[in-house]
C-alpha cells in the first residue's frame, strides 16, 4: 500500500533479485476525499501473486506513464507453511502510536528485527493521532514513519477509538486485511489468520462505542463461528490469540476506562464469556498508554496465580508505543488480578511475542528508549482447547453466557424496563398499604372514633393507629379523647 498526491497509474515491479524484477502488477486506487481545502490524496494497493514459499522478494513502485519516477527498493520474505509450521515465531505487539512519537519505537523495532527476525507486527489500534487529521497529512507522516518496518514485515492491525472519525474511512483505506475487500467495509473491521502454530483474531472493540451497534452482533456471530472452527483445528494451530484495542480490565487512574465504567463493561460483557468458553489463550489489548499484565482470569476472578496450564485467558495491555496524549498512570492500589504494571513519563515500549513451540509462549515487554526488558513471562499450555468443557453454540446449543449477543442499547432498554417494573410494584404496594390501613381504621372506629373523624381517611392513618395501640389498653379511650393531637 502507498499513497500519492497525484493521480497516477502505478505499477509494482517485483522479483527475487534486486537487479531483475520479473513480475509486474498493476494497482487499485481509492481517493481519500479532500475535507479542509487541501488537495485530495490517492491511496493505492497491489496484491502480488505467484509468490513462492520461503523466498526473499524485492519490489518497487513505478509510474506507468513515467517509468523514471519510482520508489526505493523494498523487500520481504514469504513464509513457508511446511517449514514454518513448527518453528518458533516472533511477533511485535503494541498500540497507541502517534505520528511524531513513533520514531523511538520504530527504530528499536528495526534494531530488534536486524538481530531477531520478526514474522509480523500487530498494531492494536490508535494510529497517528489521527490518520485523517490535517486533511490526511498526519496520516501521511505516520505511514512514512512506519515505512521501514511496515514495508518489510506484515503489518496487521485492529481499529481503535482514534480511527472512528469519518466512519473509520482513513483506517479502512490505509490498511487492508486478509480475505476482506478493500477498502475494508464498515461492518467488517475484524478478521483472523493463521501463522505457524497460531490462530490470530483481530477484533474491533469500537463496535460497542459507535452507532453501528448491529455490528457488535455481526462481529459476535463471526467470532463465535471463527472460534468454533479454530477449536476444530487446534492440532495445527494450538494457540489462539486475540487482539483488540480497548481493554476489559486495567488498573489505570482513568475512571472512564478502568473503574465503574459502563462503557468498559460493554466490551467485557460482550466478549469475555465467548473468549473464555472457547479457550482464547492470550488477549492483547492497548488504549491505556502503559503496560499491564494480568493473571489468568474470568469475570474478575483469578483462575490461578501462575501461567501454567491456565483455564482462563491471560490479558496483556500494551498501549505505550508513543501516544500523543502522554502516559496513563497506574492506580497505587491495583486489583488482585493485576500481576505487573508499568508507567512513567514519556513511556515508549512494545511487546515481543515469541511462539516457542506448541506448549510455550514467551511474552516480553521492551523499553524502546534503551531496549531494556521491562517484563517477561512464559505462558505454558499443555491442554489447548475450550476452557468451558464441551463449549459449542452449534446444533441448537444455546448458552446465554457465550452464545448470545446482547447489544449495549438492548441492555439499556432492558435496564429501563426492569426499573419501570420495580417502580410499578412499589406504587402498587403503597396503594394496597393505604387501602389496608383505611379498612383497619374503619373496623376499629368505635375504639378511636375521634381519630377516625379527624384522621382516618388521611394518608397518615396508619401512623396514628400504630401510636394509638402502643398505649396501655386502659388509657386508650381517655388518651384518644384527650390527645387526639398526639397524632
Ligand atoms: Fe484508544
């Protein structure tokens, strides 16, 4: 993918040699419209075919009209499904990277890639701040910043809240996903792919925060089917790793995200039962500009305080790649499910995910400014599969906890209806209580007729009657006659 300020017929020349580009592929174009009197920009995409497994390829972008106009030469290496299936793989994972604060992180990743070749990068939402800002110039700058890594390593994405403006248009045009049309459709900002021993799932948390609420259920149904399929394929891809922008849990001081947040609960309630039931091993998230590792947990309850054969997903929040909004600091009293928290001013960091083999993953969080290790842990799983025994939504199996999608709006409506029912019941009780008290007053009118004539048909009758009967029986008549005002 690349962009141009001019409308040009661009071609991709590519081949296995830097000197000879054997193949030529034309490109598809989509215009990013002008919105602030700056000129429009054109985004191009080309899909290269006839690639062989496990080979190094070189490519450049060439103008069809003026072949002298061309880009630098870039390169990438294709995976070999047979050789790479059982070998260890290495991925970079981060979120929240701004256009002017990404340099430190990108440079560190480049250095890492030189010594430890990477298989893919997972960018978990919030790009550039924002891709469409300044009529797309910020997006252009950001794409230039990540070009050294994105031009040579698969750059896999999921959308964040900063991609929402303009119906995610800049995100849907500047990135693409396997098996999905381009530009990515508004109601299909989620996808999955297999690399080696891993089934990766990119999901959108933003379906819970936009008007596209029906998309929340479209995604839910897709996730359900995708996870069912993944579980039937665990012998080939034993690990299932999901990545989406906003976290289900966090220990930051940002109240709207971490504590008492209705919005956060939507993501958690919408997806956690599904991820738990179908045995998602690792959930990578961002949005908080800090780093946090959780113990395996579900519904706020820690399943175990270690990472050996957990029966619940492990959550990691890595959103400190260089946000333009500064660090989100941690609370001093994190919940018991939080194992590690990292925050500091000017924080730039990213995660390295090593798929060691079928049973072991190593996750390491790197400080980008000095390449030091902030945290590292091993996740061991000898029994891959659903965490809920026999989890399935097929063949009429229906479980409200993980097979049914409930939209946030529906939840609000259900809540309002329940409140209304409770209010109606309370009103009925009060009416019945007053009616009952009035009848009692009438029945005992001979005993306290003065009260009846003055008060019995008033709403406070019950109180008067109560006080009346608290008096000794031999005093009732005189007291009632003398102290009617006691009521
Ligand atoms: Fe965010």
